[in-house]
C-alpha cells in the first residue's frame, strides 16, 4: 500500500458525466462513505473528504443506515459526520453532489423504523432525518436503498414468490418521492440493489403518472460479480438510467490483501471481512468468491498491475458505468484508488478476464 506522504497527486481529469436524463453531472468516481463512523473515525473521515474534493471528486454517497456493519449505536453516524464536515466548510455544499438513501424494509434493523415495511410516511420521515443529520436543505440524489418488495439481492441467488410480502406499491413509493421533490427537499431520485423488473416499473409508472423519473441505480459491479451484465445493463441503457457501481473491489478481496492469509485463522484480522464476523459469511467472503479473487489478482500481477489497479480500471473504463463508488479507510487508500484512474486494460487482459468469468461465473452475486 503506498504511503500517502510519498504521493503527490494533482487534481484528476474527472470530466463529469450526466446521470440519466436529469441535470446532475457527477464525476466518474464517487466517494462511498459507509466506513465512516465504524472503521473510520470522524477526523480521518474529514481528511478523506477534504482530499477527495482536492483531487477532483465532486460526488459523495451515503445512507441513513450507515455506518456498516450496521448497529443501533452507529445508526445515522455517517450522515452526521458528513453534516459536520459540510458545516465546517462554508460553500462546500454547492461544490458537491450529495447522495443518500432511505433504507428499505428493516432486514433485522428495528432501530431504523418500526415494522418490517417501507411506507410512504417512512420515506418522508427518513428524508427529513437525513436532511437534519447532513445539515443541508436539499439532497441531490435520494435513493431507495433496497426494494420494498422481495428480490434476490445481498447474496440471494433466486427470486422466491413465497417470500413476497410487499405492502407499499411502487406507485405509492413514487408519489412519496414526488412529494419530496415538490417540497424542494430532493432534486432527483434513484434506486439501489434493483432488478430489471423494478427499473422498468419505476420508469413506466413515472411516465404514466407524471412522477419523477429515476436517474440511476446503485448496484454491485466488479470482477467477481458481473450479474449486472445479464440483462439489467440493456434495460438501463435503453431506458436512459445510469449505473452507480458499488463494491468495485469486492469488499477488499480484489486488492490482494486476503490472498495469502484469507479472512479467517490465527492472524490479526485484515479489513472488514476479517474484522466483522457478520461479513465473513456474506457473498464477498465465500470461499469460492475469494478463490476467484485470487485468480483475478494473479492476472493483474502477471500483467504488471496491482490487483487494485486492474479491478478499478475494469469498472472505470466500462461503458456500462456512469460512476464507480470507492470505499476507503484512509487517505492512502483513497489516493491509491484514484491513482488507478487512466489505467487502460489491453484487449488481451480483458480477454483473460472474460475467460476467468466463463470458468468461475459470478461467485459473489
């Protein structure tokens, strides 16, 4: 890992890209912040935010449920940290595009809201609470963190109709989001962890009823999870909706740091997969996911790149991706991630990447 004291970086040429069909223009690299408040203390978080803006990043993403791993004690802490940073930097709010998310159904987090659903009043109340924590009057991009209905997400591979217990129709969710836009609390709306059906339905209902149209979907996309390419990419391309790619480094497994030690054993814990037991069994920590990561990491090194550099370059250069969300725990990590900008993968390397995928498919889906 490079020492940030030894790195001299000028602002990058991060030409802003348009999100969907709206007037938001964001840098193709977005700072994700879910580590703020758990792995990253406030002082370090503020240093990361300062350095990100100095190096040309204008796009910051957060969520009401952060930090992660989510706990009642840290619920909302990430937004609070960002809000205090904004308060300490007059004029900064006008320089950045600020995105946050309303949590979907509870998923075992009763501290987020009572009940298991996500009603229209829930959406309105969550937005007001986020605005207060962020110390701002408006959210540029307000996203539904995960669908209110049952979907195969967060490592679930299959849709199961028997698990459906949706209580708030998509139309009703859109009406609540429209109210926030009309009130001037939200500029544009988006989704996260969505499916082709969900994207089509949100767009169809918006156009049919004159409601706000989604501009983006934030979904996982990396070398070990390319399921976005299985139809959702066509859906979003044809409908004019942008992808915000999260977990481009597969929770750190595509940096190479787990290759020798793994995430279990008698060694000191490394990264979030090693530190947090709840994450070890998730999609990124599966043995087959880690084995695939080792294949990709070896390919990077064989071609004179660090694993981080190749994994990020894969996302940075994809036509499918509007902005890649990077999550870091230090200024050094941030600078390493940004230094990968401009890396071009050769046709031969891309062919080898596809060959590995053909062999191993998408183990971290």
